[in-house]
């Protein structure tokens, strides 16, 4: 019962605040609490997609950095 309310009312607010650097640290504790209290299915369906989007932005940058480091090492 409470989890349904969390995902309907609290989670959308946390998602918006996660996008703002100034309050990111304040959002961390309630987000971890939600992750601990939800089931694996709820986590995969509701919470995980919110974290995958920033990961996609970091992957190309990481590969470019690692490639340039390899070039430097080979020179």
C-alpha cells in the first residue's frame, strides 16, 4: 500500500530533484530507502530506468577517454 503511494507521489519528485546538482546529495538517502524497500520487479520497472539515462551519457565519454589513454601509452 505505502509503496504504491511512494511510486505515485514521492518518486516523481525525487526524479526531478535528481536532475539538479544542488540537491542531489539530499535526494540520495530517500532514493536508497525506496530501493531497499521495493521488490526487484519494482526496482527494474520503475527505478532502474531513471538511472540508465545518465549512464548512456557517460559511456561514450569513457570509451573516448580510454582510447586516448591507449594512444598516449603506445606513443
